[in-house]
């Protein structure tokens, strides 16, 4: 086998990263508070945790409202993931929305921002109960992924969906490089390499679109939306499909190589525009992370746990994609030799 | 190749039309911390790779047949 070491490296990176991406637990978090509306008077809140291990003792619950803390009068741990807290809500809470916060020794501080809504606001309750007793506990450090509301377990898709696009971009970059070489050398083999890089790149583009669509359904509630990033990626796919159509419409191989080579340079420039420049302009809004002024996953990943899995996954997929392109190109060369 | 060329744009254009997925698909995507969204994504990638492998296999089989005929 030719150059087997980088292929083995690709497989090992992919294997390790995929197992980690599926197996690393999410960090504990509060995911649900019931009811979502409170009024002055006695209130009982039920808090649902995810991957939490609430102990019977030492769990404290409070509401944060306009800089004030309102502590639960009674906390009952029903199960490691279920806590009931009773409050005497005073008149005059400052803000409509309160954060619900749980503090204990194992988890430190868990919170849902703006989880409960209060009708009617005042100048503050004047309550400062328990503020000093709640020294923030230090959580036990384990290797976990960030647990973010809306995303939850689907955060693992970062290590599958995003590398598809990275692999595609690398293949399209290989393709444009081969095209430039073909234009300079008039060598049909360079042109063939450009074609096969685009074909494998389109496979990854297709998988990126479909996986993105599934992820969108689970997080944004729709398979497709007129988002600048989504439309940009769809247009990119169409641009490269048009590259194949253009090739199919020219009979003479040398003429085809020149035309396709020039088109490919424009196609790559448009790819960079549609995937990286336009969605990042401050003038546009986007749902997609890291676009239209949104936070990327780097901002969630405070302790670099996601990165240690995400980077090997990207590297592994890029190497696999390059290997696939290599196989495809070698097969095409053999085919030509057979046809001669 | 032709089939692929015609089916891909159709899939792109048709994407918003899938919005009415059956209820059980919706439910299973949201249940238990949305882990099924990950399962489906991984499945799609594996299916994509499998399709590619089959096409590659067909290509090589055709070459083998040509060679058998030639010699």
C-alpha cells in the first residue's frame, strides 16, 4: 500500500474521536423548571436535572431576580435528578424573569437563566436571606462535554456534522490547486484530479447538508430555514453541481480542462464567500453558531474538552476524505489505461 | 452520475417540503436529551460512505470485466 501511515493515522483519529464523541458524558445541568410562572405567595417549583447526582443533604435552591437572591424555604430531593423547592415569594420582585439556581457540593452552581416569569414588578423585595451562606461550592472536575439548553446531547453532532464541511473544503482546495496546475501545464491528469476531488467533495457536502438539516430539526425545530449560512451552503452545492454539468457539456478534453479549470477557480472563490464571508458579515442575522455575530462552540467549551475531541475528528475526516479522493483518482487512471 | 446529478438538486429544492415529518420522527428526535439526533446524523454519514463504497466497487468491477474481455 502506498503511503499507508497517514491512512492509518486517519482511521485511528476517526475511531478515537468518534468513540469519544459518542461516549463522553454531558456535564450536569438543570434542564427544566415547573411551573414557568410564579406569583407572590407560596410557590412550589420542581426542578429537573440532567446527569445530576443530587444528594439528600446540602442542596440549596434560590431564585436570582434583579441582583437579589430569594432562597427556598424548604428543599426536598426526590431523586438524583429531581428536586422540589418551596418559596415564599414576596411582593415587588424587581424583574419579570428570575434565574433558578441550585448549589451543592458535587455540582457547584447549576442555573437556568430566566426560567420563571413573574407577573408585575416592583422595586425589589428587600430580601437578602441566605446570600452569605451560599459560598459557591467547587464542582468535581471530570471529562465532560458542555450541557447547553436546546442542544443537550446533540452537541455531539459537532464532531460529525462540522468535519463533513472541513473535509469538503479541503477537497475543494485540492481541486482548485489541481485546476490551476492543469491550466498551467495542459496536463489532463491534473484536470482529472480536480474532477474527482470535486466529486468526493460533493459527497461530503451532501452529508453536511443532510446532517445539518437533522440537527436543525432537533434544535431550531425546522429541517430548513432561510438562513444565510444554510442557503450559502446549498448554493455552494449547486455551484459545484454546475461544475459537473459544465464538464459534461464539452466534448473536447483539452477545451473541457481549460473551461472547467477557470470555472473551478471562480467556484472556490464563491465557496469562500458563501460559507465564510457573507454569513459572518455583521449586517446579517443567522441562527447558525459562529455566524451573524453568534457565539461559536468555542465560547461554550470553557475547559477545552470539546476541542480535544473535535480537532482529531476533523483531522480524521479530512484524511479519510483525501484517501477516498486518492482511491477514486487511481481507479480513474487505471480505467483510462484499460480503455486505451 | 446522471442519476446523482438530477437527484441532488431535487433533494435541495425539496428540503423545506419534508417539514411535515411523521409524529414519531419528531418525538424520537427530541426524546432523552436529543441523543437520537446524533444517532441519525451518524447513520446518515455511514449510509453516505456505504453508497460511495458501492459505487467504487461497481467502478472497479467494471474495470475487471473490461480487462477479462480484453485479454
